[in-house]
C-alpha cells in the first residue's frame, strides 16, 4: 500500500455537553468527550470486567452547531474521524499533550430529546382506552 490511513470509528455515549468555542471570522469548534465500554470475563477467576475508554472529540463549524443543538450528556452517537495529537504550554509553563479525534462524519443514535419524546408518546398511548379486538399473533407463533 502506497498511502497511509488515519481513520477512527466509534460508538459511544457523550460524557459531557458540547462545549463551543467561537473565533473571529465566524468559525467555531465544539469539543466533547465520548465514552466507549468493553465488557469481558476474566478467564482466571470468571469475574466480569467492565472498562471505559474516554476519547476527546472535536467538531467544526456547522457540524459543531448541530451537535451543540441536539446532543447532551449521555446521548449515544456514532462518529468517524481522524486522530490528531497536539501540544501546548500552560500559563505556568507546563507542557501538555492530548490526542483528539477530528470528527468528519456522525450519526445520532439516541438523544435524550428523542427518548423524552418517546416516553411522552408512550405515556399518552397508555391513557388511550385499549381496543377490544383480538390481539395480533406474535411473530414467533407464525406457522412458517
């Protein structure tokens, strides 16, 4: 292969609301953390192990505004992007390093706003009187 590839694909939950930063000229970026989980069984003692990995995400301009508008802490999202590492110096002279994912594509999988709407609809449907018709057969009872 002649070229190289820098691509990341993640599905996880937001660890915080999107924090926006605006710049001169109208550009902006949004930053948020994303948690991904791994669950496995320790073979030596049979104990279930649950680990969480945290990722720093950066979205730009219009995509950042969309994320800020619709996403909140806990929402599930699919992202694609590329890794970028950067360094900076703090006011006290300490050198800091970080690795970020520059998001190029994303899909909202579940947002609290959607879940709240679904819960509201479910509560309203419970208030509607139930039909006296014979219920439909469950799919697993079909004869084929």
